[in-house]
């Protein structure tokens, strides 16, 4: 479904990604794991076409997206839930969700998707008339993910969904991600520092260090690797 081939990305001529390659197959959850500054968010921004690679290519369903305007990338079926959530704090929960469906022209489709998401996130239905900025951190993250789902994407990209959230809610959010993948068959690209959770969730994973993929494989194998044990799990 998604293929990233040898992309190089720079900020003001300072390299952030060095010939990064990976792929995401339809129906998979793929995790990209790395510390702060490893280049994880840069990868998602390049796929969304917010940043353009200096070299390499990004292909989604056999179409190049690395030089496509970001709004067209959304039209193609890629939704990006950014780090820090980026909600419209003064708008209500429901208004934030409706804005996530701006590519869907039919009011009927918007309402049916909204109804389905309220079943998936009951707390958002309860708070639908509340301003987004007054929600807890975990509730804001749920809203950010739900807003991404409003566009009915084929690929959902999540950037650090566990950041700044209490452990109990982190578990709930990861369970919800797994549920959407299993029940809806939604393909998910997950960028995370929470290594244990991200590996337990994924079908396949890549380890990123200083802008380079240094390891890849099935999660069960990676959890046994010395690099993962020492650098990320403290074992």
C-alpha cells in the first residue's frame, strides 16, 4: 500500500533523514520506533507532503505522493494525526470532528461516520458540545484520532499518541487502535517512543536512530534483540 524508498529530508540543509526505506502492507499496523530527534515525525510529514524529500520517492497505492499537495494526499486516503494533537481548542468536540470530514461532500456520510465514532469513543459523544481545549489530555488524544478517522482514510498515521497521557488511558488508546485495525481493516502507521506498547501492537516494526533505519522485523524478534533491550527497555 505504502512504499518509502531511500528518502532524504533536510531542514535548512541539515539532514534529518538518510536514505530511509520501509513499506506498509494493506491491513497492517506498522510501528516506527525511536528516541526524540530520531526523525520519526519527519517521516510522517514527508508522507503527508508537508515536507518534500531531497531524494527518494514515496508511493501510495502505486501513485507518487511526495510532490502532491497535502490536501490531495488526504483525498487519496491518508490521514495524519500529528504529535501534540493540534486541535481547535475553542471549537467544540463535534465541530472539531466535522472539520475532519471536510473532504467528504455528503452530509449523510459525515453523520453516519460521526455516529460510528461516537460508538467507538463514548466519552466524545458525552462531551460533544464541550470546547476541545477543556478536555483532559487523554480525551484530547481520542478526539485527535477520531478527527483523523472522520475522513474515512485508507491509511491512518499516528504520531506519538501516548505522549503526555496517563498510563491507564494509554492502554485504552492502544486498545482502540488495535480494535479499529481488526474490525475495520484499517491500515495504521504508528510512530512511538513507547517501545513495549508499540511492538506489542504492530505486525511489523522499524527502529530509527539519527535519521536511519537500523533494524526491522517482526515485533517478537525485535523484543529479543540486544539493541532493543539495552537502548529502549533498560534491560
